[in-house]
């Protein structure tokens, strides 16, 4: 009879009868070593306990911080026009066959005595030669060398030198950053300043970095104060803030990784760090609030953490998926800027949720009941308000009771107010961004305005017609007739043929000076008339800023229904999985769109029409709205709106399942989430609103619009409009066909979406 084996799992296994030599001995020893190593690892993990995750997270955060270093230098401007359009093909053909196109760098040289004096000519040629010999410069054009009258100002006191830089936008920006400081300033009798897309990109990145630092210095302490006021504990307030900081560090690393796959906008760092910080604070706040509720219900620390991770963590995961799916709708739009922002936003949403759900539970385990300690504002609070806040909000409970007593009255009034705030969007005029998004004090902005004012054929006014199949010799008469016909079109100014490209045996390029405001209706009409004009050689391609705007509007309009369908269907599916209702997701879509109309109206009222410009620190009013901004803001704000919708509906559903009383469930849901949603929205508004302090108009617009959207959604929509609808709908809120209900139950069980939230 064999002796019983030692019960110590770390003890070595008894030798097999054939042990000693051969495979049996080796296998037995290997298995014993593996068991010993596994047991030691499990023991080490148990001893490490809840400290393991925070320690690993600290190390990973440090590594991510190092990985994110230098991200700003890999960002680039551009991607605001549609790909695959006629104007895009024309630009490609201009660059590849004719060596022309919009220059990446423009130098404006002023000469007090005129640009045609001997000294000015010598200095101009020397400057042009120096630029042409510089590394990274593909080709140059200069008034003093090429003799093109379009490069000379009308009064003869200034002239232009332009350059096409090698590589992608990011490479061109790096080249411009190294060259411009040595090319600008005084060169003999010339005073030189720079503009052009590459230099705009450099200055936009610099402005964005300064704005990011300022926004972080403002947002972090204000958010901490807000959390302390709401949670009445410095310890509890620091948990969401730390999660937000980790998310910002991870966002930097994610952006750097993304730059290896696609061009990423210079504004992505400001926007995605704000979004990541706001979402992480939101999720951390939700988890901490739920944990404190579990403790107040009498549960021990371990059970409270477990229930928080299972129930609130599930809601956070669903919320992050909703934000990511909302951002994914931008991927089908043919604008590289929006596609890169969609990828960045999706990654940031998932990373923020993962950070919160993985890091908060072990931190709460370590803190235990100390999560309620240290209220710095305790001395300022009334005696009855001392200690941790109660799980519900008396104020929001009173609001919910009032709304549910007269739902049609409050709901109709709120809807009319939202429509009134959205009304300015009815006269929106879309355009494309240019150097005017930069502060007026920047060199690129100042120089471009001067070029626009002093030169009849500035780059943004030029409309280019490419005739790739025309033969300059065979079709000479037809080309002259085409030139006369083009010159006779309304809004067409100076008309001239571009110099023939070296080595090109066919093809011609006609250059027209369009209206002073290239993005006006007159400029778009000129493009349409040119495209309707029969051209020599058959094919003709029209390019230029007016053409790019026309094509981009058409391309976005064609893909917008698909993007809207993706956002609507994915959101409906997520909310259906969460609630098991057919109508509640539809309600969320309709009310979400109505809510976002207020921020769209604000964008037009402030940034297109120029109202409240001084209150926001000043910016250049162009009379148009960047076409990509409403689309980007819709995706972000809609995702945040659904985020708050999930928090509210999860509580309403939980209480409805317990009581079966719809009105009572609505009141309880609003009372239990009102403070949470308001605090989360204020935190997001502080973080995104800090972007409104930026000198870059695009960031200022996004910050103002997003702050407006989340505040309106959290206060008016979640506090009044949604409770009013839920009360009026009654039992219809929870209606679902029997077959669909059974399918939902199966899928929800499989995904772990059953139970209270």
C-alpha cells in the first residue's frame, strides 16, 4: 500500500516506479517543477493582493508616458477636403504631371523701393536660390527668376516666392519648421514673412501645445474642486482624477501609435486628451459613487467592490461601447481628418473605460472605508450636510416629482426651448478651414491676409482647370476659344495659361482668378459653370479652393445617410441590449438629436455670425462654419448624451423591475442619478470648455459646443425632457414583441447584461 501523499501542494511528487532514467524521469521532474512554479506564482499574487494592479498600472503609465513623448512632432495639418473627388484628382495630376499645385510654403517679400530695383532683384534671386537648394524642397517659383506677373503685387512693392516641399504633410511641416526661421526677417532690402499650409501646420501645433498646457492647468484643479464639492471627500475625489490623469498619458501613447497608420491632425492631441480625461473622470465618478452606496447599504468592503465591479462596471463598459460606436460613424465619411479623429476617439473611449474598470476596484479595496475621509470644505457646509452625501438628491427628486405630475406641460416647454436654441443652425453656411483658424497675431495668418489683399491671384482665389488630353499645338485654336469663354463667365477675373511643364507633350492648365471670397456662393457657381463648359480634348478637371468646397460638400452629403444609419442602428442595438425595450432606444435617438441641435445653433450664432466674440477671447469671423466641426462634435456629443442616457435608464429599469411602478421608477432613477450626471457633465464641461480658451478657432469652437451640449443634455434633457417622456409613455417604455424579448433575454444572459445596474 502506498503511503499517502503530503497535503502540502508545494511538496515534490513521489517518484514513479520507473524513475531514474529516460523520458519518465524527465516528465515527472518537469511536471513537479511546473506545479511548484505555479503554486509559488499564485501565492505571490495572493500576497500582493490589491496592490498588484496599482503597481503594474504605475509602471505601465510610466512606460506609456515615455512612448507618448514626441507625439506632437508627428502630427500634421490637413485632411479637411474629401478624397476621390474631381478636385482631388486634379491636384494629383497637377503635382505628378505638371509639377504644380498649391504651394506648401509661401514667402512674402516686401521692398520699400519696389521689387524691380537692382538691389531687390539681387536679394530676391539669392533668397530663391537658397530656398531651392535647401533639403526637402521639391520645386520653387519666384517672381525674380520666373517673371510670372501673378507673383508681383499690384503696386509693385511686394513679390512672392513659393515652394513645394517633399513628402507628406507631416514631412513638409518638419521641413518648414527648419527652414522658415532662416528665410524670414531682413534679407538685404527685403523684409520677408511666411505662410502656406506647411507653416500653418507648424504654428497650429505650437499654439495647440500651449493651449493644452493652459487647459490642463485650468481643468485639473477646477475638476478636483468640483468633485470635492459633490463627493464631500478629498480621497473619493482623487480617485476619478487619478484615473483621468492615467487616461491622458495613455491617450498620448495611443495617438503616437496611430500616427504610424495614418496622418493625424495637429488638433487631435488637444481634443482627445480632453475627451479621455473627461470620460475617465466620468467613469471613475460613477464607480466611486456606486461603491459608497454599497458601503452605506451595510455591505463589507470586498462585497461592495465586487458588486460595484459587476454592476456599475458593466454599465461603464456599455457606455464606452456607445461612445466608440458613435465615433465609428465618422469612418465612412471621405474626410481624412474625421477618419483619424474617429480612430483616436474610439481608442480613447475604450482605454478610458478599461482604465476605470481595471484600476478603480483594487484602489477602492485598498481604501476601504477611508474613501469617505478628508472633506476640505466641511467647515463651510451646514451641520446637516456634513458627512458623505446621501445616495439620492433631494433637489433632483423634487424636480422629477414636479415633472412627472405635469409631463406634457414640462416636456413641451423644454422641447420648444431646445428648438429655439437650435434655430440659428437653419442659416448655416459651410466652408473649409484655412490659416484664419490661427490667432490674428500669428505670422501665417498675418501674411496670408496681406497676400489676399495685395495680390490679384492669391492661391486661395485661384481656380485651376486641368485639360489632361489637350494638345497645345493641335488644339491651339480651341484652347484660345476656351480661354475666351472662361474669361466671360461671371466672377472670373484674370485668366492665363500656366507655363508648360518640362517633358509634357500633352495637357494644358488654365488659371483663373475667382471671387475675393473663394468660399462664397459666387465661387461655387464659377466652378459649376466651368464644369459645364465644353473643353478641348474632352476631359477637364477643375481644382482650387472653391472646387474643393463644392466637391467636399457633395461627397459628405452622399455619405451622410450611411453615417447616420450606423450611429442610429448601433446606438439602438446597445440600448436595446441594456433595457430590453424597443421604444426607449428610439426615444434616445430622437431626443439626443434634438439636444445636439442647441450646440449646433450655438456654433452658428457665435462662430459664423460673430456674436459673443469678445467674450470668448476674440477670433476671426469668416462668415462660414468649418464643415467637419459639426460632424465631429455630433459624434462626440451624441456619444456623451447616450452615456448619460445609459446611467439614467439603467437605474430606472432597475427600480421598475423591483416595483413595477413606472412613475415611481422614473422619480427614483432621476433622484439617484441626477447628482451623478450633473457632476459628470460639469466635469466634462470644465475639461472641454477649457478648449474655449484656445487661440485656435477650431478648438475654441469644439470646446464651446461640447460644453454647451453636455450641460444642456445633463440639465434640461435628463432632468426634464426624458422624465416627461418616460411618464407619458408609461408601459410602452418597456414594450417588446415576445419573440424579440426572448432573443434579448438569451443574448443578455450570454453577455452578462442581466441584473440591476
